[in-house]
C-alpha cells in the first residue's frame, strides 16, 4: 500500500514537472492565439478549493478570466468580492480564477489572517510558474480573457463587470480596451523597433498625455546612469501631483524642502488639477509625462520638465520668492540641551510616547509640515544644528503646547514673515 501511495505521489510530481517544462518551452501567447492542448489538462496548485490541484479541462466551453493578483495589491483585493458575485451571476457560463506566483504557505497564511478571511471563498492558483510565462505582465491586477480556446483580450481589473461579460458571452463587440502592459524601464510608448537601430540612440525624449493610460499603473520612474538621473516619468497622476513631484526636486536642488504649505494655487477650477487619484470618476483628468535629457544636461532635468508642462498644459507653474507668514525654529541659547545620548533611532512624535531619539531635527520639521492640524504655516529651521537630537513631548497636538515644551530645550518656534520660495500655479 505504501509503495502504491509513493508511486502515486511520484507520478503527480512527474506530471507537474513535465507540464512546467512543456509550458516553459512555449513562448508567451498573444491575443487571438489558441491555447496549447496541455493548458487544459495541467494540474495547477490551488487554495480555497476542494482539491489541492485544479485543471481547466471542465471549463473548455466557458468564458475563463485569469485574475493575476498578489497579497500586497489593494486593488486586487478590493475587486475580489465583485468577481465572486459575477461568478454567481453567470453561474456555469464563466469561471474567474485568481492566479499568483506567491507560494502556498504565504497565500494560506494570508487567507487565514483577519484581512484575508474576507476573501476566503476566492479560489486561487498558487506558486504559479506556468501561466505567468504564457501571459507575462509587469503589474497586477492583470486579466486574461479566454473563450472558445483562444485568448480574446487582456485588460486591467476595472473592465471586469456585468456589462462587459454579458457582451463577450453574446459574441458582441465589447467595449473592452486591450491592455498590454508597458515596461516602465524603457521610454513610454516608444516602439520596441527603435532598439533594433544599431546606429542610433536616444538623446532626448518627451511625452505628455492626458487621460488614463491603462497599460501602466499610477506611479513614478527614473532613468539613471549610476548616480546621474537624466530622465523622469509620472504616470496617471493628477497635474497637481506632477507639479508636486517636480517641485520637490527643484526645491531640494537649492537646499530647501517643498511641501503643500509652499504652494499658492490660483487656478480658477482647482478640481481639474487637484483631486484624489485613488477614487474613480477622474480618469479623463489624469496626466502622464516622461522627460529625458542628454546626460550632460541632467542638472537641468527638472527645470526643463516644468517648462515642458507649462508649454503643453493650460496652466503656468513657477517658483517665485514671496513674503509669507511662517514659523521659524531657533535656539535661544548656546547651551546644548538637545544632543542625543544615542540608542535606537526613533522619529515619531505623532503618537505616544511622542519622542524623537537619535535623529535630526528634520523629523520635527517634517511632522509640523505634514498636515495643517498643528499649523497651516510653512516651518523653517534656523537653528543651524546638524547633530542628532533627543526630544520628548507630553503630546503633539497643539501649537502652544509644542512651543512651551520646546522652550525647555532652549528652542523657540515663533511666527514671523520671511521671503520664501513658493510654487505658484495659475491659469494661462
């Protein structure tokens, strides 16, 4: 009996290894291509299923959606309940199955957690090394649509809904927009054919687009050569977030720090450029930009990038010196009452025990600059203190309390007026 059991296990292992090898030899599939025959018979490892493995053999006549996901992908998790409802709605006409390359132990631990319990009915392929080769992608969620044995489309998760599924099942022209994900490491939208040109290389490159680009997620990227940054991209940002990103770098170049307290927004319809990009309904107001300069011009990257946005948008943004109210942090004596005694570095005054230990004063200024809860004014450091400090507060919620407790360290935080660099944005 033991020998029969062992032979059975060895047979299953052989099948899995053989299937993986067979698929590994198969190049990635494209829209319109048929799936290889062993796609249907290969046993895939799964969780939240009656068996440890699963095959698509019984789904040949169904619409199949492969939902590539990961435990750290909040958009994937948010979509799971809707996916489960769609499976119930269309019953035996579709199968939506999640797919991840994370291993079984990681996924089982996730589904056993308090957060994961909410998705315990989601059947998922785990430890995937096969499907990711067939359907390569750079981000999740990523959806592969399979019907009648062929790949009919690849999309993002937002396009999976009752309307699109019903249209596909009826063989109607769907409103699905194909998503073939873009590699952020190369210039956006540049044809891969350019890389075949052996006698040519990119000196400069620019792209400015309005409206969501589904093929790449919200985010930012760099083009670097060692320590030299000669290109930058922001994708699916509000225009204000692009201005923020550029301004952060420009302020840093002349030894200052940008925050929203250094922003003067004179735009008439501010909702057109400043909104929460994580909520729906503003896709047409999103922007993507990429700007690459010659490497010997890297020092001018962000000033040129800001000029490029101004030239191609309905707005003008500039960094100007303005006389503004602010809070200034100063020392009131030459006695050093703040130098750190060492130990573990802690830089958090926003929750108990409200302390800074073995960190620079930048942590204090960052906390004051983070929100308008304590002050709406910019905060400037004029202490000239470069060393690590230890500071402790009874609480960190009121400006007067903070000012009083800073005095025990021979520090003062006083309101004054100063000429400061400010980011000014206005309509053309």
